[in-house]
């Protein structure tokens, strides 16, 4: 048996960062950028108005107040989106909208509310005068060119995961597309003669295929793009066909066919397509795992190598093993850096028994005491076939491989299943 | 001015749960189910084997051990996916794969490892005998029909947000599609003559359109489907055309055009399409907000009413106001129940000054001390035009409207921008 860490290291050493692609920023939420982003422009690009109001020379309005206003001649206006066509002369004002470029000669903006403009909306002529009721500091309501970003400034570093605000920041620089690490295409293959596709009548002695659906959703939650390949029957030909059909994928996930049964074909079929490691990983659930690096048959080489992770067939085992091995692999190929699952320290409410020296990942429901202390209650039956307890859980409470049992009341480390906790 | 709570209540009272649609479970991750899901089948459907091994009668092997094995005649096998075609007679065994239905007459499964089968793989004939080396308890390695789920059991309630495990659970019941609340289509309209589309040369006096991109990404992060309508020029015709083109949307988001400037048209244009409220909301950034309920012009009624939220034009104001008003609205129409933003209590590292009795949402960077105490450091300039500080933040530290300043060192409530915190 190998440790969870050994298995994970082997997987991580054998999955490679995907080749960056140019992608519209509108399709890049959650992706990682593959280049440093440096601004080529100033933001804002020009000195501009922070208010709707009048651009003036501060010396012309010094001391103005409602009882002693200053009168300035209005000589023009600058709408947002147009450039000033006049220079501001002494004792004149130019109307400016928020964001409008400040005319040469002006050093201050007086907002409408501090003028008699409010009384005169829609009646204004460019030749009229305006009364100024306030004398703010020089520079008031003017946003300086480059105040937010100077040309040449690196605003986002390679490796940054894109959020709505950083996508807005890219737009502000005029970038409509950027270099990002793409979402990996992940081929998902279920296997077993006993599997019936949901939505069709259940055959005698059959069960519905679960892993295609739960693993597809997991891959999506990790950021990958699932490719549903279907259910392989328990014969080499059927499985080989689906493996070969997955050659365009960046990662292949199989489930079932990795334990000791007579009809376990995954291992034998994979051998024809590349190198393979068969592991007993010191974890429960999820012990039997296959890892392969495939590049096609000798007679039909693929264009690239594709890693394969063969998960156990039990739905809970498959999901837990995916959480431990597939999630970090997908983070890595997408340029991520946060490989460790988020953990919470909690007080265990039920004992965890470790039967055979494996690391136990017990499905648990986390809650929070009023004092901020987290508690972890086991979510019912821990049988690896019992999916409903996993659906009710938000964490996996860990009993280390070196510990034979964790009694109720002990401290326990809980890995978050969803990487989120709404408590 | 109205309070944040009054504005939010008005929005929430005027957005309606979307009509549920039938959707494949493969496309339903993160959606909320709109029906109780009750199982029509037993899971597992039959008593079945938990191991690869031999189905036996426990009384036939009582006392077996390696020095004193029992010999049973192999009379057949049941592969996973096929039904038993024989009844187990005394002193016989039937080979069963994991998941295979247990033959009538058998009450226990002996795994291969506890027989001499391991030595005989691939050499087996159905007529041969098998040696049994162990005598486990009656019922060992048999999973009973209905052990996980009984027919008639409600396994997911209306209102449940679908996770990978609950999608697997639906698959296990044979459900390939279910009734869910759909993702709302959210029309996004930017406005302003000064806006240039990213990816094209920046016009003189122009800035790049940010809000289309940041709001689109926000809508996507909330679970909605953005519909990019484009940039409205500062004239009634241009804006009216985009509003009218948004009639298929479930929600319309505009930005800019809601403050006091001459070119502010949003309010006037919207009036032709329905009822409208113009608010000064007691918050900073993000004060000027428009809320409308549109149903088309008198001469051209739409098929349905569409709520509209008009956000401020400054990118930071637009995003903060969206966080406060749009996020809960989208949660509601999608059947969600968690409307409040997640909050963290932290120690404030920099003072927050409240200039004018509005609720201040200060962009902040949360960190965690080794002792578990969260700290909130303000993320640089809080000007509503400075988007880079929002991109660097993970929280909005709140200074209440009734408090004139929060000094450094005080306790502060911080709303999570992403609803996630990886600390």
C-alpha cells in the first residue's frame, strides 16, 4: 500500500500545465491568466471631471459663497466622450459632465449643486453667465490622468485567478481577450455490465450508472469540462473503444474495474495504451486506484500523452478518491496553486473507528457553536455504497492512518467537500 | 434617501421566482430543485454482494479456517449485471462479483481472499470445488435491498441546491432530468458616449467600457446567464432600442445615467416602458439607483414584466450596488434562500471615515492571525473610480450609517465579495 501523499505526488508529477490560449475576458471568469498584464495606457486617460458641473480657475472664485457668489461667463461645454474645443480664459466656465476631459486652463470643478445651474436646467445658452456659490480647494472634483493606473504598471500577475473585478480591470485597459490556461477536457468513462443509463428502465440485476453523473458534476465544480464517454461493458473491446475515443481529452477518468474481480478489465486494457501503475492507497473509502499515462497503441500513436486516473466503482469511493487525487490535478493543469483542500478544525461528535490502518475520510456534517467552535457529526452509515450520507455531508473528517480510533469529543481535521462553508 | 434595507426589500418584493423547467441532471449543478424527489425503487434494488467472492450458506462453512477448510461445490456464477439462474443447494457455492444479486438460498458471501480461489484464477471450471478458509458471521458482505433507500422515501426536498453528490443520488434513482428553477437571463446595458469597447482603439476623451464586463462576470458568479446588449449612446433612441431588445430577459441591469447630469436619460427612457423608482440609497459607494418594472410601451406591450435595476456608472459603485441589490435578487428568482451576504467579524486595521451618514462599504483585504482572529486592512484608495483596489479586496468592511467613523482597532463586520474565503 502507498500513502495518500505518495499517490498524490505521483499524479501531480505526471500532469502538466495546459498550453495557454487566447480567450475573451467575457469567457474567462475563474480561469488563471498565463501572462503578466501591463497597462499601455493611463487610467483615467486624461484629467477629467469627477462631477457634473463647471470647470473653472480656482483663483476666479476665491471666497465665493451663497451670499457673495462669483459670476462667470459660460463659454462652452464638454460632454463625456468628447474633447474640449476651447481653452478656459479668466472669469469663464466650461460645463463638464462626469468623466469629461478638463479643458486647458481649468484647475477645479464646481458641481451643479454649488451653482445656480439647478434653477436653469434646459434654459441654458452657452453665452449666459453662471453664479458660483462655493469656493472649494484647487483641484477639487478633478481626477488626474493616471491616478488609478500609470502606463507600464503591471496590474495583474501571471497566475492570477480572474474575478469579476479583475475582469473589469482588464476591460479598463482595453483588453478584450487575454492568455489564460484553458479548462481541461476530462473524459469520463463508467464501466460495468450492471449499469443502466438513468432515464431508461432498470434492467434485471442492474443498477443505475451514478459515477458518470456525480463525477461529471465534480469535474465541473473543479473547473474542468466533462466529456461524457458512456458506459463500457465488461469486455476489452468496449472499454478499449471508449479509451481510444478519449484521445482528445486532457485527462481520462474511469471508474470501477480496478479491484480484484474476474471482470476487471481496466488495467489490462490500459496497458495497451501506455504505462500504468496500480495502487492500493492507504485510504478509506477509495483504496484501489489506477494511474496511467497513455499515448495510444503501438500501431496508432496519439498526438499527445493523456493521464488517466482510474477510480473505484463505488460512488462514494469514486467521489472521495476524486476529491483527493483529481481535484488537485485539475487545479494544477489550469494554472492554480491552491492544491490543498480547505480544512476546518472541529470537535468530533461521533467516534471514528480505523479498522485497518488506512486514512479514514468519514462523511461529516459541520456545524458551528455560538462561540465559534465547529462541530463534526458523522453523517450516518459510512458504507461506500451509501451515497445519501455523502449528499448530506459538507466535510470529510479525517482519522489518520496511524490512529486506531478517534473518540467522540476529540479534535478532528475536516476537509471541506465543496471548498466552501456557509457557516 | 432610503436605507439599504428599504431598497433591498423593494427589489426583492418585485422579483419573482422563475417558472421551473425540466433539465438534464448533467446541466443542473448549482441549480435549485423545484420538486420533492421521491424514490420509486429500492437502492440497492436486490440483495447483492459487497465483494468479489462466493455466495454460500453460513451453516455449511461454520468453523472453517485455513487448517480446517470446508469444501463446497461450485455450481455457477453471477456476474454483475446478470441475474442468478440457479438456487444455492446445501454444500454448494455460487461465484458472485461485487454488486451481483445474491442467489436464492445463500445468506453470506466469502471473499476470494478467504478461499483457495486466488491460486486458481483463470483455471476455474463451474464443476470444480472451492476451499473456504473462514467462517464469517451470517450476512457478511451482503448488502440488503433498500439498505440505502426504500421506495417512497423522499430523498431531496424542493429548494435543495444541487451538489455533485445529490446529482449522483438523482442518477441512482434513474432520474436523468428533473424540475429546477432556471438560470435567469440578465440583460446588461452600459451607457455613455464616452465608452469605447475593449479591443478597439480608445477614442479621444473616451474610456473603455468596464461595466459590461465586470457586471457580466458578476451575474455569472451569482448563477445567472448574462446577455450582453452593448453600449447605449447618450440619446433616448439608442437606449430605448437596447431596452426594447431586452424584453426576453428575466432582469435588466443598466449602468450609468442615473445621477443628475444633463445627459442622464435612463430614467426618462424607462418611464415609457413601465413604472420606475429613483432612489438615493444611504450607501457609499453606490448611492444613485433606479428600480423599474417594465412591460413595454403602450403601443407594444411585452409578453411579461421584466424588473430593471439601474446601477451607478462608476465601476466600483456599480459592482458594490450589484453585490447589495442584484445578487440577492438573482438568488431569489433561482429558488435560493440564502440572500444575506456571508460576513466575517474582523479587527479593522485602518480607520473608516463616514462623511455623510451613509453606510460605507470599504474595500478591504481580510487576513487571519495564527490565533484565528480575522483582520481587515483597507485596500488603498476608496475612490469609486479606482477599480484596482476592488480587484485586490476580498471583503467590504462596513461602517454603519449611524457611526461617523470606525477607528483602527475596532471590530468591524466584513461582507465577503466572493461569498468564499480561502483562509
